[in-house]
């Protein structure tokens, strides 16, 4: 997944969160499209909001 950019909608919860974290671990640059930035900040460390 190196050199890949992926866009995940609602990546701050549920399956979107699990998928975004897995893809990031595999080397992808993950971009999250979320409605609530405060919820995204609270979702976990490493999110640059």
C-alpha cells in the first residue's frame, strides 16, 4: 500500500475506523472524510484533524 492514498468516509467509527487504521499500518496515506471533527479527535491517537 505504499504510495497509495485512500479516502475513507466516516473513518472515525465502526468499520471505517478499523479499515483506516489497517490501511495506515500497511503504509497507505489515509484521508478521512468525517462530519464531526471533535469525534474524530476523540477516536484515537494519530489522527491529524
